[in-house]
């Protein structure tokens, strides 16, 4: 067991009031408050002219290096208590920077300020970003904090924050946009309470949300121009809200650019698997409406999935979702034409049979059955043959697959048996009759 005396506590005045990290280059504003140079410079470059901690109007934006504090931090960081701490030992959870009363006060202040934005277009919005940042830092510390923020008024604040996402003046800075989206995701991801009387979940945190075209414009702007972290947060927000609120799904499904950017996120090299998962899940939610499936296809959905399924190392869950989306696209005429004309896509689908999971296999077989049996597409049949798909189907027939999959496999074999003149089937008639189901 590690002794408590191995842990160290960072002096509060060594931390930047904005990032809460130990300052590397402490500089002071004219108000006397010291910040890390990187954090305060980002704040000022965003167009703010106030001190984040005091909200005083800055008479000058000059940054004065705090050499004394920098020397103290250097001495502290080189001290034995810091240098001898084992690298695999992490300091215990530090007490929160905010009390629960301060959290309630922050929520009330944000609520008042966001309401004023709607009433007064000239209202100064510079106080909102630092306050929302402090709430996010508090919520990220532990799960209990997130629950407290939601219970203390976070759900009430949610509608105002979502409305603020459409405020062009507020979200012109991508850093602010990211904070607002992060806050929404934190609140929306809180578990829904169970109605003990009815034995079923209550409605979402708020029954409906008001979103407009400006909200959609902000989401598109962030997806197309933001850094990977912002795009990931937006994909998460769109996935959650499109499943919870019909008004959000209807709004974002209208614009082809949404589909383009979500598909771009799937094959982006700088995005993490979680962001890709949210993007695919959002597209699945949109594809529940038949008219949206053609939009996904028109914006390159088949090609994107073909590339991702054939080139990427995907998790089981993500592979299942991608195949499910491909299955949904195969139900529309445009989707069938694109899949049948894309040998890489058909080959990638065939390869997933018996390779990933029972669910992935079922999605893959359903796509092949739809193309080859239900619609009798010759291109798809040829692509399956070239990809050694019938060998997979024969093996699947001998496995412990579901009755639905077995029935589709039987239909697929019948389709190809009718083409008995092919060398493929003559091979199986002469060499593998012991596993033929006929």
C-alpha cells in the first residue's frame, strides 16, 4: 500500500485560475491577477477585454511576467517531495475548486445572463465562457458532481445553453462553442430516473427543446472547421439529441452538409474511435426515416463505409453499427445501386461474415440476401462470387446461426445453384458435397 506522505499537494496560488494547471509562464494583468500565459493569451485573443477572475474591464492588455512566482514554482517542482514521488503513484482526488453553494450561484448567474442575451442583443456576453468553464471543470471531477450540477439547475439551464449555441456572437470562438457543447453533453448523459409507479422511464430531462437554423449552422461550422475534440463533442450532441428530440432530428436531417460532415468524421485520421462511433450512431438515427437514407447515399455514405470496413481496425460494436447502417442503406434504390457498383464494399461485407460477431454476421448476410435474392442484382451476385462469399455461406449453414440467418443463407445458395454452369458451383458439387445442404 502506498503511504499518504508520498502524495503532494499543489499550492493553490501555483495554479492558473483558468486551466487550474500549474503555471509554466505566470503573467499578471493590470488587475493584479496572475494567469498562465497560454491560457490568458487565448482568452484575450478571443476578443475579451475583461479579467476572467474579477470581470473588471482591462485598462490595458499588457502581460507582466511574474518572475517571483515563476522562481517559487521552479523551486517547488525541483524539491525532493516532488522529484521522489514514484511515477506510477497518482495524487489523491483534490477537494473541488467549487462548493455546492458556489455551483448553485454559478448556475443562477448563467441563467440570468443567458436570458438577457435573448432579450438584449447588445448584452455583454464575456462573463459566460469563464463561468461555464468552471462548471465543466467541477462536473468532470467525479460522477457525483455531474449529478449535482444536473439536479441543482443544470437541466433548467440546458435549454438556454442550447439556444445560446445559435448565438453567432457567442460561438464565433470555437473554444466557447466547445464549452457550451460539452456542458450540454454532460447534462444530457445523466441517467433518466425510473418512474416507480408506472415502471418505465420518465420523459427526457426536458420534454422538448427549441432549436433553429442558427443552431444547425453552428453545428456545421464546428464539424467542418473545428479541431478534432470539438467535432467529437458535436457528433456526441447530435447523436444524443437526435434520439431524444424529434425537432432536432427533423432540423439536422434537412441539410446535406450535416451528412457530409458526419461521414467525413468517420474517415478522418485525427478523430478518435469514440467520435466515429457517435457519428455512425447519429447517421443510424437519421436513417430511421426512409427519405434520409438516400441523402446519406448521395453524400458518399457507401464509399465511406466501404473504406472504413475494409481499411480500419474497428471495435466489434463499431463494426456492427457500420454494417447496420449499410443494411439500412441497402433498403433504398440509391443505396442498392451504390453498393452493387462498389466491389470493395461488397467484399468488405463478405469478409465480416463469421469474423466479428453474430450480430455483425446477421447484418452482413441480410445485406447480401437483399441484394442477391430480394432484388436479384447480377453485379452483387458476381461480387459475392469473386469474394468467395458462397464458401462463407456454406460454412455459416453448418454453424449455430439463428433460424432467420439460416433461411437467408438457404435462399442465397439456391440463387447460386441455379447458376450451376459456373465453375464455382461445379467445384463445390464435386469437392464439397458433404456440406451441401441439398
